[in-house]
């Protein structure tokens, strides 16, 4: 197994904040807007350094999306910032009409996504946002795995023309990717090669997938772990190459089963290569208040859950490979 070392835990939202600061230095067209959560989104350094390129909209998320869409007409590259719940559900009409339908170059940057938001509870733990954004034509959906990759993704989306949804989180999480690794939108990354089962993971679940891979290796099972940091467009070639080899798969995400990464992979398999797939995700349930690790365990998103999903899907695969 390829060994990935936790070089120190850090929150992915800070990766976004650092990437935004780098963009401020490099690209004068980049502007930032926030809905009264500057500190939580780690946008405060950008706001202090570039006050003329920062707009504090206040608790008016719908207005923020409209302003951002308008700024693109003048050639600006607006980055909006608020919690994932407010970045999607609260403003879905504005995103659909003013950004996606109009194909505006707005970067919707969403923190505090998923169960690992923790103690704020079910009202703030959005588990539907990937599905909402995936369904919109013209929208690109990105969910990086750690601090370094979030920083790189933030910088990469500024070079991409078109609306982007960038999802990241609140808790300190293992930082294990290279600081200088290039981020290529739409290109999955094979973290560990294997022949027995494919594990496709996104966001915080990538680290859990790597830990599950170690356990499986101890049982003589070769798990191919693939980081799907871009959920839309899905790297169908990478997904199919892995599944044609292993003939079974697991998806792991901090999201509902419906509408997320697993749903996207299932649609691909139904069209191209029917194979067993087990989804490690929240099963039609709202979250609740608790510590991130406790919530992942309760809702079936812990390392042992990925291991069990891998063993289950392997039992389901056809010996003939069809």
C-alpha cells in the first residue's frame, strides 16, 4: 500500500482562506463577498489586505449571489462565502436563475458542510448540497480532501471559466496530500492501486478510505482508493478503468446517498458496466448535534463501515466479470 502520512491536522476552510489570499496577490480580478461569516470562512485576511475587493453583504445570501453574478459582467471573478447550507438551499433560486442558467463565472465557496460541522446540529449540517448543485446545468462541483488540496482547488477554480461549487469543512482533519500537488479539475487521483475492490471517496472521507485500505490490506485484500475531488464532471474514464479491473466498488461521502457521489457512480455503472456498488453515506436522515467523529460513527461513515462495505460488495461481484 502507498503510505500517506498525516503531516498535521488542519481545517479545510483554512485551506480555502489561504488559497484566496494567494489569489488576491496574483489576480486583481478576484473579488470576495461574504454573508457575515468572514471569520468562519477564513476570509478575514483577504478582507484586511484587499478591502477594495471585499464586500461584506451581511445576512443577505440571496443578494450576495445576485451581486456576484453582476460582478462577472464587468470581468470580475467573484468568490462568495458562507456555510454550505446557506450557499445552496437558501439561495437555490438565485443560483439557478442568475448564475447557472446565465453561466456566470461565480465561485460559490461553501464551508461547514456535512456531519463534521458537529455541534451546530441538523439545521446546519447540509447533506443535500452536492445533489442540488450536481443537478444544475453548467455547474462544476468540487469537494477536496484536506487543507493542501482545498488551497490548490481554490486557486485552480479562478482559472476556470464558469460557475463552480467548492465544498469544504469546519473540523481539523488530517492533511496528507503534497503541498505542491497540481489540482486538475475533473481528474480523479488514484491514491492506492488495488485489484480486489475500488473505493471512491470525496472530501473528508478520503482519509477514512485510506485507513480502511490499511485494514483491508491486513486481510490480504487489495483496495484501489481513488480521490474523486471533482464530483461534476465525474472522471468517468478513471472510474470505469478501476471498476473494469476490480468488478466491484464502494463510494464514501459525507452526504446523502441520494444525489451524491455514489448516485453519480451508480448512474454510470447502470449505463456502461453493471457491477455491485455499496454506498457509505447518510441514508435518508437528517444529522444531529455531536462531535464529528461520533456523528460519522453513528451514521455509518466511519472507517469500519468502509471496510464492511468493501467486504460486502466483493461478495456480490460476478466471478465471470460480467
